[in-house]
């Protein structure tokens, strides 16, 4: 597929937008599999080549401009090596009875480094991760096992996000066919699992008597957005209902409450995750967003370790870091420096981090945060 220079120049400062166009142009003409030999990496090369002669900044230039601190880079390498070494022979990780969720999060941390299923020091671990997760795809589209996965919608959402990023790089035709099938079914399952209120619960609406809450809703929205970026059809009404669900849970102080059924006080963690999901959905200009940004900045920007994160510090900052990263360099740089210093100081000698749920969870969350500046995944790019 030829991409005109005018398009590349117009979109050079927003690779994620360019990739959205790539993923949507191809499926509408000849189907998702037509992208077999045009990966995300190819797209980045096209930008760099096409814009080089025009004297403009490419995505590669932006990556080179990312701040490099030896202590950060060493921490990332140690953490990624620990994840690779701790992977089971079957290709998974687990903690707290969340094997699918932990495996997808760990895989996401690995691909944030730039490694793919065929390239980089973590290629074998990534391939094993893909094999494990695709083997968990069920006939109804759920990625996971209701018998062994506690709160299985977490694993389903994280798996959609991870596998959709893999699809953007996959060149093997048979593997692409498998991923497209798995993700198409997964999107269908998510749509059917959504509650009438527009959210998601720990299990499907049918299995959970239409219970829904914020954290699982955000996981589904990010996963669905990743699928959409990769060329998988996602019904617009599913996303619209999810966005309206978030707005219905918004309190007067700008924060988001736990659930549409159990409003209560605002929760910084859920509000940060909701903002990240709204940004993924392209909803930057909603009248609700400024209030939510103000609320999260008041409670989270200073990076305290207090109770305001409601016992889910790493979950909170996994999403809040994405929010600040997308706002501006002015907001991001001082926040990043303080956040990264804290993360590096808490890393164990073996390369992992410890905390709520388990080492693989905390380590994966921290490594995703530490690698945001590398901008290797469209879902996390500005």
C-alpha cells in the first residue's frame, strides 16, 4: 500500500493517528490480512524516509529526543530479564489466580521494549506468550478460562490489548489469520458482555447479573481500542455506551465513582484509568475531561504513597502516567522524573518489584510506565 507524502507530512507528529488510518484503509478494501507485509515498523520507516528530505521531525527523531538516564535503562533491562526468566515453560505467569491477566500484562511489558515475536532479546518469550493466550481463546470469544481466571474480564481486556499490538507487527500469514480470528471473536464477546448501563463487571453481564464497575470497564475499552487500531471491526455503539457509563459515574468534584450502582465517593485510581480510556477512545474534548484532569492532578500528580490511591498504587499510576504523558511535555517531564526515580529506588536486586497482587503484576505495571517514552506501542503513544 502506497502512502502519499502529503499524508505522512500531515501526520508526522502523530504516528498513532497515521496508524489508525493504515489499519482502517486496508480492511475496508481487501480485509485485514492484506496488511501481511505492512507492519507498524514499516509504517514508522515510511514516516522517517518520507519526511527526511522535507526537513521535518519524524517519529524516530521524537524517540531519540526521549530522555535517556542510565539508571532508568538499567532498571528496565533488569526488570525485563526477570520477566523473561520467570515465564513458565507453558508460556504464562500468574498471581492471585489471574493467569490470563498476568500473562497479557507481562507480554505487554516485553513488547514495550521494541521486541517482537521475531526480533529482539525477548522474541522467544513474546512468542510463547502469544501461543499461551491464543490457546485460551474459547468458542464464545472469551480469552481465558472462567474456571481458573478470577474475574476473567480483566484477563480478556488485557489480552485484547496485548494481542492487538502483536497483530500490528506480525508478518506470518497463518499467525495473522489466527490473531484476526481470535480478536474478532474477542470483540464480539466484549460487546455481548457489556451491561445495559454501558459498563463491564468482573464477569459478563449474563454471568454477573448486570453488575458493572469502573476498573474492568476501562480494561475493556483499552482492549477494544487496541483491536480497532489493528483493523478489527469494533461497533461504535459499544464504545459510546462505555463513554456514557464513565460520565454517569462522574461526581461533582470531577472524580469517578466505583460503579453506576454504587456511586459513593470519587476514586483517584478509577478516575485516572477512566481518563486514559477516554483518551484512547479519542475523547479529549468532552466537557467532562477538564474536571477529571483537575481532580487527578490534585490527588495524584505529586506521586505520594498515601491511601488516596486506595491500596492500588501501581494500578493507579499505570493509568495516570499514560494520562500525563499524553497531556504535554511540560506536564510529563517533571512528573516522569519523580515517578521513575521512585520506581528505580524500589526495585529488588533480582530485577522484580514487590507489592499488591504479586511480583509479576507490579513488575509489569512498572515496566510499562518506565517505557512510555520509548513509544513503541500505538496504544500508548501521544
